[in-house]
C-alpha cells in the first residue's frame, strides 16, 4: 500500500476513536444534569403502581397519577410510596367513579319517610308539608315527628280543644276554649267547650241589670233571669231559683218517670228561707228527699211532695178541667187519677184540678179529703 493510503486509513481509525469517546462522555453528563429518563423510583411508585391503583379503585387519572406519583416520588419509589398512592387514589376514586351515595342510603320509607341529611337519619318530618295524615298535620321540628297540634289553636273540636303533648285533649280551664268560636266556657266535668254552664253564665249577658242564666242541660244561654222562679216552678239551673232552693229533677210513679226540673227547698238553708224540717215547716212539701243531686251538681236534702207532683200543684184550684158539664181527670196533673183529679168546687157547677194527698200537710193551706179515693186536697 502506498504511503498515501496508509495515511488515509490511520486518519479514519483516529476519527472513530474520538467519536466513541465523545458518546461515552454524553451519557455521563445526563447523570450529572439529572436529565436521564426515570427508571425505578418514579416509574414504580408514581406512574405504574400508584396510577393503576387509583384507576382500579374507581378514581380518575389525575387522582391516581398525581397524588400517587407524588407519594412515590417523595420516597423514591419504595413500597411505602406505592401504598400511599394506592390509598389516596382509591378513596378519591370511590366518590367519583363508584357512583353517588344517597343521604340515608336512599332507604327512608313510611313511617319515617323523610331523610334528615345532616344527621343521615330517617324521620317522620322536617316541615309541616311532610305531614299528610288527616289526624296529624303539624310537624314537631324538635322531635321531627308529625303531631295533631303544636298549640291549642290547632285544636278546633269543642270536645278536644286543648293541645297537650302534641295531642288534642279535653279542656280543663276556660283558657283552653278561648279559640273555639261561641264556646268559650269549659265544662270541666265533661271536658268540653260550651257556650255556658249553670255555674258559669257570665257569657249570657244581662237583662235590665239582672244576669241571664244558662240552661244547664243544653249548656246554652237563655233569656231567663237569675233568681226569677220559686217553689215547684220549672227551672233550667240552680241560679234561676230564688234563694234557699235548688233546681232538682222530680220523678213520680212506682217505676219513676221524670216530671221535669223544678225548684225545691234546700232543707236547712234557713238563712235563705228554707225550712229546717220539711214535714214540720214545709207544707205542702212535706217529704224529705235525701241526697238529691241538683241540675248543677249540688248534693243536698230537699223538701218534695209526698203523693203529688209539681205539675198538679201548679194547676191546683186554677185550671178548669170540665169537658161539657162533667169533670175530666185527663186534663189534670202528670198522671191523671194518681197525682191529680178533676173535682167539683163546692156545690157549684165548676170543676177545677186538685192534687192528691196523704194528710193536710200535703195540701197548700187546705184540708186533705181522705173520704174519697184517691184522697185529694179540698177545693
């Protein structure tokens, strides 16, 4: 080979050595400058394990790769970093990729159909609109339960006008009835709101300065004045009777039948004109009736009629009972021929109703004619 050829070959070999040496130096420089591609820590902890764990747990790519990758990178790709990435990615993924979790798990049904979201608890109600049952339309927001009432104003029925513990119950005072139109008085014995009672009749008003009384049976106001009727007069309350008397139901017959309510002496109420002894001082009310209950609930001994009735007493010697020119017993008393009789007045052609008697103590200021049957008070 010529000298020129040898020189050319040598030059080529020298250039090849130089190039190889330069490449080796480039590789060493990437380690120095930290520009080499990730190999162990970043790949295993950040992308492969953490990212994949996030995806398999249901999360998005960002949650898996970023959080897990940071965890892996921080600890240089160790097993700990991978676990940290897995836990964070999995939790984040569960809320997003795994579907929305409903409050109370969407499981609220009757009788607790409403979800109290802050407490994650099923309840009856949180507002009045939640209460649809006809008997319980109010919501007790403290108890979170449907109730009949929250206050007495919610109770409109006179028989149950008071709110107690969420239920409408019987009244106990007039205040419980203040919201019931026209029935502002509580009949405590019945627990019902009414217009008035025999003892509470102020709502009935006045007539020329005198209070009007209540019909104690109907519990409604009347136009009858206080202390306006006397002995054996029909009455509707104790207050209607004049002092010393009570309004008591009179009964008559072997199988007692109600004649009606009348005013009778209250035995022993001498301060108000009643006799101390019915037989001795109360003619014609000579019979002591023990422990009688007045229309307004007062219990007392009263002076009643022994053999007749107030119906006959009120007709005595006053009612004409003739039919044509003959006496007609059917026109007299409550039970004709038993408590009363149509009798001739002396020798005249007049006939008047009289009343039966046992003795003269049963007659209003006249003698008892015991020579006839039945015995009657003379006219």
